[in-house]
């Protein structure tokens, strides 16, 4: 059955410090989030926005809790609920991704201990269960990449799917050669392990610090030119909060791996990385006592601080032409205004000038870390709009800022 769209009303988000027009595009009732700061939730044509409606936001999900996959028609101001999933988390939803066109949407679901991707067809409302989970999909819709999402929450809650403890889903050790990064062929519905934990272990020049740990493959990210993968890895230790984290890059088939960032440089408090638009470098906040926007090449070379005069923070990403960088801020970072609202920061990379597009509510400072509402600002396809999460009236909403005049 084709998705049934019901009319909703977009509302302007008004704040005296707004630099551009901003709309709230999700219904007043309910809790909504998009995926992450590196996944454009708007369809290839620009017509639809994909998101998830949370059943609640006051606690972490349990294994049987369901959330709604939603599609918003940005032209008609209408929304359809298209699927109910148990394969979601509070930070990145169900890893909802568009395929090569407006007709194919991908996201995760779960049955028992198995997390799997679903291909949803907007033309007729049909869906197809795939043989593995999704973290990201190539632009042509052919290749899906993901680690085991049944164990991702072991390293940090909110990024995988919640699996009942009775299934005993815990990470394997660093020498495992049957777990790691999987590549799924969407059309053939087949998968293969392209890079194992043992492969990751072998690339490290100093292996001793992670011996005896449990290894979790975390974020998986495809480079903008679709030629490389970035894999974040976390090593956890039983009966300890200690984690060692590092980044490996590789080709789309898992070959030619490079150590992009050793755990010695992933300093305490550093944030999530993202691909630079040139597909050669990685952008990341690294905590040198003060957080800095940093950049380094996929093989670990050419490390530099991008803006020495600015304090880093939030989830930074460059526009396609690299002229601008956007980011948000965590509520414990020193960027909020007098009302405790979080900024969407807008930095001119040529002049180093920083402006604030808007200030928004993102829950209070006393909200537990696992329940926070990160804005996760993300560029649309032509970098004229920024999509982000916020809690303008207390519940989680998705907003779109029109920055077309700012980027001229």
C-alpha cells in the first residue's frame, strides 16, 4: 500500500537573533529526530525528508519498544508514517538513509538478536528485509556498510539497536576474525565481511595497550567521492570505563587500510569525526585541554588545527565547496546564551569569522547525557539549507534553516 500522507503545518521558528528564515517541519505533538550530522535526511530530489518519531524521550528504549519511520513531503507539508521499527536508538534513530532516488528508503529493524536493514519502496509501500544492518549506503544505492549494530551500544548507548540481555550480545576480543565491518550488496541481498577486528588489530603499530579488550566497530562513514570508508573503533575493558579509540580508513572493499588517527591522539573528550568534502581529509574536534577543530589526512598525515583562534565543539562539517563550516554545541560546552540555549555556529573558513545562525533549546543542563537532544546540523545536497534537531517547545522537533543568502 502506498504511503498515506496527512497534512501538517510547518511553523516559523522565531528568535530575535536568527540570521535566516527557519521552519519547524515536524508536527507539534510527538518527538522527532533525523539521523546524524553526516547523513542528509532530504531525498535526492529535495522533496521529502525522512525521520523517526520516537515513542518517548524521557528514558532509553527497551528491546521491544517501537518507533515510527516517517516521511515528510516538504512541498505539500504532509507526513506519512510508513513503518514501525524496533531497531533504533535515541541518538541516531534507525540509521535512516535515502538510496539513489526518492523511491527507496533504508533503515534498520530488529528481530531477537538480529538487526537488519529494510528497503522501503515509496512507489507502492512495499518493503524488503535485507541480510544485514545499515549504517550508511552508497549514493548509487548498491552498497550498504555496517558493523554489528547489536553490540554498538556496548560502547555508547543510542547508536545501535537495543537487544535483550538474554541473547548475550557482547563484543568479541581484538583478535576476532569473524566479526567487524560488513558490506551488503543491496540488489543481490548478499553480504561479506570486508574488514575484521583482527585486521584492525594488525594495523596498529603498538598493540599492547588494547590487548585483553573487547573491540567495537562504531561509526562507519563513506567518503563524499564514494571511494573510501572511515571506521571508528572503540576498545573497551571489562570492569572499567576506560576506552581506547582510533580511526582506520580503507577502500570500499576493505583493502588498503590506513591508520588515520591512533588512540594516542584521540584524546579524552574529543568528538565524532567526519569526512572533509575533498575525501582525502577528516575533520574532527580534538581536546588539547581546549577543544580545537582539527584536520588530518586519511593516512594520518598532514595533521593541523583548522582555526587556531576558535574553540571547537559540537558536530562540525564543511559545506561542499569548503567555504563554510557549521557545528552545534553540547550543553556542557561554553557556547550557550544567557537563556541556556544552544547555538548553530556558522564559520566562514576563508576569513575565520564566526556567526550564530540561531539559538535553540536542546533540553536543560541537568538532562542525563544519554537522553540529550543533539542538534546534529547537516547540510542539504546543495548546501543552501541546514537541517537540525531541537526542542523549541519542550519536545523534539526537526528544523530547517534556509542559509541560501548566507552562502552566496
